[in-house]
C-alpha cells in the first residue's frame, strides 16, 4: 500500500500549508522538558528538595513557615513533608507524580530560602533598603510571577509563590506588592504578578533583620512608586510597539492581550506608563470605561511626570463630567 | 524501570505529547500538564511499550488524559479553549508570532469541526507525520480504515476551510 503524500509537502493551497506548518512548528514551552525530567529524574532530587526546604525553614527562622501560615496554604510544610516522604519511600511509582510535584516545590522554595540564608551577610552589607528589590531584579525577561519556577507544574508553582512570600509586615514585601498597580486589577491577588520575584528576594532581608540585628520591625513605609532602573530591552520595546500597532488597527482585545503578555513576561515593567496608556486606550476602545479610568488613575497617581498624564487627566475629567451629568 | 530510559523517552516524546494535546483542543498550560502526566504514565509502563510504537502509545495516553480533562470540567471538547496565559516568544518578531498564532487558531477551529475520529487521523498524519501503520496502531484500527478516515478528514477539512475563506476545495490532491 502506498503512503499518501502529506499536505505539508503537497498542500492544496498555500493557506492550508501555512496552517499546518504553524501547527507543526508550534514549540512546546522550553520549561516542559526540564520540568518533566526534573519530575521523572530521580528520587534523590526530590529528597534533596525536601531536605533543603526543611533546612531552609529552620535556618531562616521559619520564615517560610511564617509565610505559609500567612499565605493561602501551608505549602512549604507540605513540600518539606513530601520531600521527606520521597526520601524514605519514593519507590512507589504510583505516588511518583504527587511526590515529585510537591518535592519540586520544596526544591525551589528550599533553594531560594536556603540560598538567601547563605548570602545574608553579603546582602546585608550591600543592600540599599529602598531599592534592593529593584536592583536585584534583572532587566531581562522573566517568567510570569505565577511561574517562579518553570520546572514545576502550575499547582507547584503557585505553592512556591506562597512559600517564598515574606512574612507579613515586611516593608520590602509591602513595597513589592505595590510595585505594579496593574496587578490589582488584572491579576489574582494571591499571585501578585511582578512582586513575587521581589518577595522571594526580600525574604532573606526579613530573616536578617530578625536573626542578626534583632532590630525592631520598621513601620511600613509609604508606597513610593519608583521606575525600575535601566533601559527597556529590545524585545520589550518590540512588544509594546506591536501593541501600539494593534491598537491603531482598532483591535482592542488583541492589544490588551499583548499588554498582558508583556506584563507577565517582564519584571520589572520598564515601560509601565506607556503600557498603562495603551491599556487605557484599548479599554476605551472596548467600551470598558471602568478599565480605562483605572488605567488613567494609575497614570496620574503613579507617574505624574509622564507625558501620558495629560491624556489620562482628560479622560478622567471627561468621564467625571459625564458622570455628573 | 530505568529512570534513564524514562528520561530518554520523555526527551523524545514530550513535545509530541504536548502538540497532540494542543491539537486536541487544550490550552498551552493544560497541554503541559497533560504531556507531563503522559510521561509519568509512560515511565510506569515503559516495559510494555513495543519498540516502534512509542508515538502510538503516547498518543493513546494523551487522548485518554485529554478526555479526562474535559470530563473533569464537564465541558465539551468542541468548546474553544481560552489561550490566555500563553507567553509570547519574544525572540521572534511579534507580528510574525501573531500571524502564527492566528494560523493555529484558524487550524484549531477547523479541526474542531471534524469528528474526533477524523481529527485524530488527520492530526497524526498531516501534522505529526506518523505513518499509516503507526496511526492504525495508535487508534486501534486497520490500516485501510486509516486511509479512508484520512480521505474523509481531508474532504471535510477542505470544506470547512473553504467556508472560512481559506482554501478553494480541490479534489485532485485528496488521494
């Protein structure tokens, strides 16, 4: 029997070949293989994850435990426990998926917190308390905050995000959680889009304050929005340009999706005033007056020096007048 | 089971599993979960997978997992999946990526118009490049049935594509 000729080689039309090629060339996320191999890898990796999670929890004055208690779930404890169970009895293949999933969470949280404890002295001497999270954040694309560890399944990633969140009362955490005003409107509160990375970095600072200097906890500092340092990278500019183009075409929904992609992809958000402005216009285009007002308010209150303020105030005044009438 | 063998299996087939899950209608993030679970299943049963039928095994596993996802959601596979959460690959031109996404969306919409039997045969042959005997093994049907399903899938595909203004139906290349 002769094999049919595939359409990819001999398509009835270019359109169809393009469709098939687009599907054939769709790349799985790079993290997929890493995450799968990590999970499949070995029980020793899981055991190490559990052990490092446990040691980090104790070495950092149970910072992770505190965060787990104040967070949505006690994920660090769960990760440590499952990591330990992996060390003792992970031979049960039927349980492999579950064990490795939570063990992976332990790996990440343990690595973050444990690494932070090891570097406490260096960080304490070099840290500029008002800007440390921003300095620490590289001006390069990083994954979405709900994805602090791309190797982990989504539930594990969420757990990790909770595990590395510093204890309540940390001024760094308070600043970080306010660092992107967009998260309040466009992302679930528990994910804390860009700040999660900052939170992870600020954990050792909280631990340092408690363990080495025993300083009384500072009162929460007032929120002062600070633009991240450094220029935007070319991919950032390209994506914002693409959003601007789609906005010009009148594709509001696609613009909003591109902006969301941008915000998920880049932390810190270098072009935030521009992004807010485009979001405001796209929301307006979509007839989402509340969304447009929200973006405009953020521009006016958080970036009063930006060139977009005039248009934002105009929109706010217009809507205000309309509301009064 | 050798963990090395399971790792090798995952390296060879996890992307295939992900793409199949995508073409069966899952969003990227859900496809990731399914692909990973498929590799767990493969790791457990790797001794039973005959040489040369790995992709057939992966397809069957993924198809089962996908149907479980839909059952769990109590949703029909025909409902379009929300692609939110898909990260943009910024190493390439955003416009080009948008075009590719548009093309995939159009393809998925056409595939959703096919019955699940035809869709499976079409995806495995036209997109994933499996041979007809491999498809027969994956779907548990005779090779002759694969050929007839492919022929019907192509006809149906062209009909739907033409309705969407994507291609003029042409019968000369159906066979």
